[in-house]
């Protein structure tokens, strides 16, 4: 069974999508529609901007979404997923690709999500840190024991967990992680504490937008970050999507469940190959590839 997976923030690069724009009329049309929907020429930044320009949250998130979704559209009949999943932001790409959301609504929600997250980041100094080679339960225990807000945020693969929270709490937890045997506990260059309680203002803002957006039943199951199991019902999809901003990304568990349910090939749709690497670390026997065009 074919599982299609969609990357999140961090996979961006200058020039992303330009090949699609130049070669495929449907891609050019969708990119031009995106410029109009967003109210600014995002293609300028994607195709020929600076890395700094592309790092702006209001640009990064729609850019990655556009690359993934337009690539899936250009694939046409070759795009045949039996199941889908997306890492954080990638969940919106996955929902458009499997028919639960239309292109315009998906892009609008991603843009609103980016703006809401940026505002939440500005309310309180916060950050995230990657913890390597430490068992999940040890990381969780240290987070629980550390004063302040610090939580497990991204279960990327066994031995790679990202924590999220207030700056002093993250710094204190990192020291404890190293003492407990972590190979590394490294603060990441991100603007805020994504997938933590500090994103509650963003969650409330996005919840309102999601509630007022029409969702269809998915054409194939999506394994969402919050639930990790197959979901088809539009109400369940909405609820999971609303919870996502303050809940951890359970990527390890989602991939394990997809494999248990019959996934044999994982195809990454979008910029980069980060998710393929994570899938292979979760299950060394899993076959992975990048979406390709004929």
C-alpha cells in the first residue's frame, strides 16, 4: 500500500517550485491563484528571494504547503495514495491531497495558522530543543520535573525527540537531559514553542477559522499528528487539526500505525527528504522515495 507523506516547516529552500511553475501550466495557474489569495507575490520569494525572506513564518508555511500540494496536482493520475500523513504543517497539505480540503481553503488556513503562530511567539519568549539518544519516557519525566512550561513536542523517530516551552525551562531541561545520558540536547533556532501550551492563543484563533471552513470526508485515511490512527470523518479531522497546535506531533506513532495497517512504500511529496530519513529510522525495512514527475 502507498503512503504519501508531506513535510513541515524547515524543508524550504530558495528556488522551490520554480521547476513546476516553468514546466506545467496547472502549476503556473495554482501559483498565480496563490499570489492572489495571499495578497502578496509569494512566488517571488519562493523562486528568487533570500533564505532570510523565506524563513519568515508568514512565507515559509504557505510556501511549503504550495510546493507539496502543487506537486501532488501535477502528478495527476500517478498520485494514488492509499493513506496520507503530514508532519505538523504538512497535515494541511495531506488534507488537500486526499480531498478533505480544497486548495483555496487549505491555503487560507495555512496562512492564518502562520500569522496566529507568529503572534503567539511574540507574546512570550519561548523556544524548542532537539534531544538525541534518550528514551521517550526519560525525556517526558524530565519535562514533568522541570519548573516552568516544557513539554515533549515532536516524536520524530526513536532517539530523536523535540521539546518545547519557555526559554529558561528549555535550558534547564537540556542540562538535565545531558546528565541523563542524551548524546545532544540542542536549542533550535526557531521563533517559539510550537506544539506546546504556549500556542494556546494561536489554537483559539485557528479553531475559529477551522470551524468556519468546509471539510469533506477524506478520500483515503489520514493519520493525524494528534490521533496517530486512520481518520476519514470530517468532524474528527477538524477536531484533531484544532488540537494540533498545542499537542505533540506523534510522527513515530503515526508511521508505526501506517505500517501496521499495510503501508509498504512511503512517498514524500514536497521539498527535501527529511521525512524519508525519519521513516527509515522508525522502521529500517520501510521503503521510501520522493515524488517524481514523468
